[in-house]
C-alpha cells in the first residue's frame, strides 16, 4: 500500500496549561497519545503563563514519546512575552511548532496558525473607528492571510489544520456570548472552505462544544482539555480521529 493510502491516527488536545510543577498528568497524557496515535496535535495554551520554565517541563516529557508532535501556540503562551523562547525550547525537543507553516506525515499535510479573535458572522467586528479596534481586526486578518498562504501551497489530498482560536461559532457555544469576539473569527473559516481541508482542530473555548462544521461541512473539533474532560469523563483528554 502506498504511504499516501495509509490511515493516520491523530491524537489532539489543547489548553493543557503546563506549569513549572505540573508534570505527572502531562506525562500520562503524552504516553496515552503515543500508544494510541501516529501523531499528536497540541492546539495552543501549552503553558500557563508563557514562561520558559513551563515550556521546559513540557519539553522534557515530549522527548520521551515516540510519535511526531505538532503544535501551535496560544494566547497564554504569549502572556510573558517569551513566545520566541518557548517556541525554541519546544522545537529543540522535537516539536514542530507551526506558524504559517506545514509539514507532511505519512502523506497527510498538517498546517497551522494561532489565529485570533474578531467574532463570527454578522456580529464580527468591523475595521472601523479607533486605531486600537482597527489593529485588533487587522490581526485577525493577518492570521487568516497566513493560513490562506500556507494552504495555497499544499498539494496533498488530505489536509489537516491546527488553530488555537475557533474558526466557527458552533464550537464556542456554551461560552458567554459577550466574549465570542475574543474566542475566534469567521475570517479563519474562509480559507478552510476555499481550500477544502479535511478537518480542523482548535482549543481556547473551555466551555464550548466538542465539534461542529464549517459552512461547507468540514469537521471542526474543539479539543480544549476542559471540553474533552466533560465529553469523555472516564478517559484522558485526547480526541482520537483517523484521516
């Protein structure tokens, strides 16, 4: 069987918020992923306060697992302004940190960006008014353009996208509607549908729903750890999907 015909088992989680002392539960999670999947996706908020020592804890455990690990950073990973150091620590441990980049594993292309807020549909923020608000909306557009650029370069039939922020409203429902603009953006949905990706994983919305679909029916999975714990109370917080 050609490599591109192989089914690839994906384990995905997000919002694990590693601290400098939280290690045992993370080690168990990573070990479970290594046993059950061919690749592990970490969809942001890998650290709790964006501190390098927190990234070192995660890096130590990542080095012990046998499967490729792909990640995007989340807003918590930016909190202490050490995001570049965090990325380097994780990359040195073998993690593929995606930020407008893609990599191929067993014939499947994985692309990732952090994404940003802005809101959804007719209630999305518009680039109007104060410079601060315009800058907020522009950041969302910049992340969309970054995602669009990487997807436009992919030739593989199977394309999986990692985000931190949500691309659709459906998977953030359950959160207070007042904070929807800070949980994701419909701008991220546009390139997903245009380039017909296979599936999408994100986190960030701790009280959201575990899955939804884009306008064209592409599956979107919210793999924030609290969401997975509610959906699968008797299992470790990992979403396992085949592609």
